[in-house]
């Protein structure tokens, strides 16, 4: 009887194990490669502040890379101060500026340079009844206030004080000094205590409407500060990313996630292409009978990895020129990976909370990064020497 019971239990275990297999055995299975040490995943919640979350995450990684401590720096400190700077420029340009919460990677380094930085615990920035960023009211109030300011024929002497009043009301008054781990700092002295040099950080892009190996102002609405990027060919931009990761540096990444090739729930970004050459006769025949819409639906099922497009410099440029590549989101590239058939990916830290399936991390294929990178920020010491020489760095 005992043998029978044991046999039934064993059979039950086999059946149970079979039942627990994923519905789709193919799926996407990633093997991480080289990873850079990084801080915890954060949540930008209901705010368009990805540029700040990714930028500060990148700086936190740089601090650790330089031998400093693992820090949680205040995103809202940067956001609050940059909003003020943006408002001043909005007024000077008579409202002809994209006055919204969006920004760019250099806004973080500029913000630290101009205002210093503080730890998250010193300035959470949630002075309006939530414990996460929610800008549904803040954005509207600030825009309404600034439109009222510039409506008159002459700026008053009170408008900047009024603006600071609104910012302090929502984010909290800025501390002139604070104590952190038993030592007193100002925001400026705390920034100076960090083992990094803000002049080490440069932005890189790759487009043909400006000469390579020069700097140009990237023409996107969120680049309100008119920050410049160094322009390099596509293969050299990718070489910079690869060299940075190989040497333990992360990369701040501005990209486009409005693509159909980005799947938010599966946390994957791809640029698929039909692999007609590997299809059998009946498969190829079936594929040939599909409409363009049906073919697209087949390619974007996200049920298993497959062939991806070969990205060219011309494809990048055309997508940018035709508004198909837009400035949507900022994240941090922290490593490499491969799927189960050997396709190369980058592992990316997002700021949409710690969510499944990868605890707040995402996997973007190499072709996706080649195609949809708007710009990157890196430590100039992470750039291969030959490319640095061409850029005069």
C-alpha cells in the first residue's frame, strides 16, 4: 500500500510540475551578462519626471563607481529648482517655450551645479498630501500662473516671489542647511562632498542633419535649456554604450517608448522583422496571404524572440525627421543580456516602481537601442579613447 501511495504521490508531482510550466513555453527568457552596480528602483508615479529619476539614478551609480556610498538623492529638489529656471526662460521668451514638467539629462547635472543636491530624506518634495509624485495639479497651477505673468505688458517685481511661493507650497521650503549622518551641510557643500566631477558628463547622439564630431542643440521640445550633444556615427554611439558597460559605467538613456515594439506589461522592447528565409513552404505561403495589418499583428505578439531588423543610420534619421522617434522617456542602461536564441539585449532600470516580471527592470534589444535612442549621457572616461580624440575630449 505504501508503495502504491508513493507512486501516486510521484505521479502527482510530475503532473503538478507539468501544470506549472508557462502557458507559452517559448516566451522570452533572458540571461544577464555584465551588470553595473546600481541603486534601488524608484517610482515617478503620476509625474513626467523620468528625466530626473533616470538622471539622478545615473549620478548615484557614478558616486558608487567612484568609491562613494550608496545614496538616495532627492529628485524633487532638482525638479523644483529646474521648474523655476524653466519659468524664467518662459517669461524671457514671451511664452514661446515648452513650459511643462519634461526635461533632459543635462537638467540634472545643471541643477546640481547651480543649486547643489540633498538626500531624499532631507527633501522628499511631497508637500501636498501624497507620498509619491503626483503632478496633475502642480503642472496646471504653474502653467496657469506663468501664463498670467506674461499676459501683462510689463513683468511685475513680484512674479518670481509668487512663483517661489507656489513651488514652496507644493514641494516644501528649501533648507539652507541640514544634518546628514551627523554632519552639517548646505546643499552646495553636500554636492561638493560627492566623489564626482560634473564636468565629466557629456551627452551623445547620432544624427545626420548635423556634422559628425561636432556639438549641436538637440531639437526636441523637452530640451528647454538648449543643451548640446556630441554627434557621432551610429556604430560609434553603440561602441560608447558597450565600452561604458564593459568598464562598469552605466548610461543615462533618452528613448522612445511610444513604439509598438515596446510592450509595457512584458517589459520588453524589440524591432521585429519577418524571418521569411527560415519559413517552410506552407508558412511562407500563409505569410504571403496576410494583409499588412495581419503581418504586423503577427510580428508584435511578443510570444517568443525572433529575427530583428538591421538598423542603419538612414533609418534612424528618417524616423527622427518624420516624428516617428520622439523624446518620450528616460531610463538607465545598467547591463547586457541575451535571450534564449542568442539575440543581444540591454538591461535597463526604469522608474515605474518595482513591478513584475523583472522587478522594475526592462530588456531592450540592441536593434531597439540603435533605432530609438534619442541621446545618452555618459562619463567621458567611459568613451573609447579613439572616439574621445575625435570629439576633442
